C-alpha cells in the first residue's frame, strides 16, 4: 500500500505541489483539433492526398465530411 502511495506522489507531484496550475497548458478543445490537423498534414505530406476517412478514431470515421476537422 505504501509503495502505491509513493508512486502516485512521484507521478502526480506537480498537481500535489501546485494544484492551481494545469499540467498541460492546452485546453481540451485545442487538443482535439491538434490531432486532426496533424493527421491532415501528415496525410497530405506523406501520401499526397486529402484523407476521406480517419481510421484512427474508433473503427474509422469520415474525415473530409466532418466539420470539426475543418479540412475545407
């Protein structure tokens, strides 16, 4: 039990010592859009095409038709 407590304190020491500061400066919304933009950029650079389908979300979702991806 003590080992688990020590591990939790070591892993989350920033949150414990400074509870008013966020660990990650980006918000959740920025984080979601960040991965979509990276997927679009990598698809265009590596495969020279705009992806119609995102196979990395769940079992696959439409990418070009998704308004949150903001491809167009």
